[in-house]
């Protein structure tokens, strides 16, 4: 290419949406997460088979469960498949905590999502990053403490997510989840792209 060539060369520029539906439409449209359709089909069913539970946890893990996670999955999740389906029909926090309260925060929250996909969003480092950015909070990593993660999910992230659902009332709850995940991942991968003057 020489100096006389009159070509348009691309650059990326961040602009801000005026409403939550525009944010959701844009960011959810950029994500093509492998196995997403299978996950969504399983999680929205009124009953979940053992096979579907395994598929969901492998999807969350992004791979087959290693021997340690497999053992944990069998003892903490799969053996309670009847209770999971009971809680899916009528959720009871005390029953949930009694049986699943010792699982890791990541799996507890994911199981809550499976049980109540329209009320309990997924939660990980990417959506946490998006949440902190949108709330204009300082950058901060998700703590490793299980109890801190659960507290952040229940007291901060879930109320924020439910508020996003109200603001983006024309959007599907799964698209909202997807948009926040995609935006949070982009912030991590391209930190120089997102700069906001306070």
C-alpha cells in the first residue's frame, strides 16, 4: 500500500448506549459461545435429567470434568438429582443450603442458576468485571474466598442484574447474561479500548 492509496483503515471506538436494551442487543450479538444453545435448552426445562446436569456442569467448566471435579460433581450434585428437580419446581433456600451449602461458590451459584434461570444469573469474573465498570466502581478482582464470592453475588451482583432486567425489559434474560459476560471479557482482553474519564 502506498501513500496515494485511498483506503479506509479500521479502528475501534467505544460509544455508549442510551438504554439497556441497546447495550444488550450489541454485546449479546458479539458472543458465539460454544454449546450455548444446548445449555439454554437444558436450563429452561422444568425437569433436568442426570445427563443434562452433567452436560450443564461440563459446559460451565468448558471441558469434561477432571477426576477431582468429577468426584465432587457425583457426590455434591448428581446424587441429588431428585432434590434438584424438586427445588426447580418449588425453590426452598433452607433445603438448598442444607444440601449444597458446602459446594464451591462457583458451583453453588451455577446450580442456583439452573434452578432459577430467570431470577439467578450466572456469575463469574467476566460479569463481575462488567458490573464494576457499569457501576463506576474501581477495578477489582473477584475475591478467592468462597464466602466473599457468595456475599458479592447475593448482595451486589444479583440485585444489579435484576435491575438490568427491569431496564432492559425488551430483552431476554439470557441475552442480558450474555451481554454482560461478553462486555466483561472484552474489558479484560482489550483494557486500552475502554477508557472513561471520571
